[in-house]
């Protein structure tokens, strides 16, 4: 299953890349579904592992997902990571590629390309899952655009931070 989401943001590409790429381990500072995040290295680089405490939704409870950087290209403003553990059992593999490209002198496009390999019994539901994932991805991209434009987290992030489950470490 594949899903792509992108957003045009009125900030220079280097500013957006700083948050998405250079500060890869700090996704919890702006993405509402992520309660906390940390990077096992101090620098985003191939092999680094990010740990995200993810707030549950729907039938899935809170999760701790570990993601390993497979590729990191600062000059091209792109990175690729995969989930190494913590995903629900019906997701056999999940990979995400982020790119930030310039769109004029004062704008950029942030794009997320997700590829998931699902358990065989779930494949007939892939279109429904892709639609749900696309909705979640668009929300995260809106949160990214908001924090870049205003310097403050989106209201969804503020709400999710105060309503986070007490079972998830902060």
C-alpha cells in the first residue's frame, strides 16, 4: 500500500528542512499524534533510531514506535526511515520518505511518501487504510506548516499534549 501527502508552505525550504530533517528527533514538538520523541544519536544520520510515543486512535492503543533512518541527504533535503518495531502486527513493514523542495524564493513543498506492506488478510482493506492514513498525514503536514509559519504548535498539538493518555511516558 502506498500513500503520498504534500503541502505548500510559505517559508524557505531550508527552514522547513531544519525542522523535518535536522531536528528529526524532535517531531513531538509539533506533530499532534506524537506525545514524546527522542533520537538515540545527537545528530540525524543514517542508522540513527528515533523513538516515538504515539497517542492511540481508533481501535489501536498507545504505541511506542522505533524508526531507523535508512537515508539522510541534507543537501537534497530528503530522508527515509522505516519502523523497526512497535507497529501493529498487521503492518509487516512501514517506510516513509520525506522531501522538502523549494517552491520559489520564499516557499517550499513538504512531501511524505509512505509505503506499507500489510498482512495478507488486511490487503482487501488497503484503500480504506490508505484514506485514513492520508487524512492523518495531511493533519501532520498542516501542523508542520502552522509551526513553521507562526513559531507556535498547532491547536491540535496543544490539545493532544494536554489530553495525552497518562499511560504514555512524557
